[in-house]
C-alpha cells in the first residue's frame, strides 16, 4: 500500500510537469534572469526567520502509519531554512555505506528527487538486492525548500535564496556562478542549515561512496579538492553500468561544491549528472548502484572480509 501510494504520487508529479522539460545541454541553456547585476537567489528579499513557511512538502516523507524495522529505518537529519525536514532512509544492514543524495537543487532538478524516491521504493521492495555487507542511505531531497518552489529557477535555491551546492567548504568563494550568472553562495561555508545537516550526517556515517544526483550535464564527475581526488574505481564502475561518461566538469567554474568537500574530508564522492531534466533515468542509475555494491563486495571478498552469505549474494547478483 505504501509503495503504491508513492508510485501514484510520483506519477502525479511527472504528469503535472513539475520537472523541467528542456533537453538542451546544461552549459548551453541561456538563463533569463531579470536584473543581472543582482546575484541569482538574491533577486527577491531574503526570508527572515519569522517569515519562514511552516507548510511541509508532502512528497518524499515517511508514512506516519509505518514502523521502522531492522533493514529499514528513517530519520530527519535536520531542517531546511523554512523548517522542512530533510529525510534519510537507511535500507540494509551491512557495515559498508553508500549514500545517495538527490535534489540539492530542489525542483530545478526535480527529476533527481524522483530518482531518489524510485531507488528507495525499489530497494524496499527488493531487499534481497542489497548485498549483506551494504547499507544504503537515501536522501531523495536535500533541498526541500527548492522542491516546494517547483521547476523554475527559483526552485534551485533554498528558502533564503542560497545555492546549496556553492555553500560547502572546499574552495568556497564569495563570488559563485551558475554558468555566467552570479548566484548566492551564502555568507560563509556551511552558513545554511541544509548543508550543515548533510555535512554532519555524512561525517557520522562516513560512506564508502557518496553520489550526488544532478541534471543535466550527462556525466560522472569525481570529487576533487586541491590535490585530493576521489579514487578511480567508483567512476569506472558507474560509467560501465550507466553509460554516462566519466570526466572532469569543465562547463564553467564551480566553487563550494559538496562532492569536492567530501573528498577533502577523506570520503569518496561523485556527481552523477543525468542526461535529461525531465526523466529520472531510473534503470541506468539502478544499474550504477548495483555496480557499486558489487565492487565493494569484490573488495571485501578479496580482503577475506566476506562470509558465506556475502559470497552467495555476490554470485546471485553480480555474476
């Protein structure tokens, strides 16, 4: 019943056109921004605490009638600027963690929120497709304020007008950009409640790999901060499974990026940019998550850190 209800809501979201419909490559999309001298995200007055909305986003939240159990639990890792919960679901029981994060740019990249929800639904319904050494940590919506604003440019930012993927600590800059247009990176690194909450949670669980889903530059981009770079194996596994090319993001300079900061904290992290802005591209990204699981299992098996259950699951799912 819960799964059916979620699928109906996802279908409604897609049918209502909440996601962007443009299929032009990201770096070629001209931005229509009134008042170009004002950074995007600051075009309207900032929302002060007493003006925050208390209306929750009904999508991507736990069912209050459901009870957590071993292998499936959830919690709020924190709240957005406007007071909306940022939910994470933990699926699986293994010691190795894979974190999957969607909608850092809210409704502006709403197909990534739908992807996160679809991955959650799939692994809830197919718990036997999670290897016994793995726990998946799925955050469908990192920016619920932006999701609530829909697929317009305003939906890219949080309730204070800050671009959350310019607010992390690696190479943060007071001047930040989306293509050639300035955006608001926040007053300082981790000035926003969303980035603080995500930072704390990811440092707590220390994932073997973190994927941030974005759209629509069509590629896999390893995190890097200065001389520190993500290891090659997750990118290699992902590109073989998904077909997205792996490489460096060179469309325009990016500062304060989440995946880059995680690498500086010793946590392998990658951006997966979907090819479109209106399709969650579920099947190829499911294949990517399975490839990461199988590669981690191979490492555990090679290191004699595997029991018979892992050997059996690997033979069933990865061969």
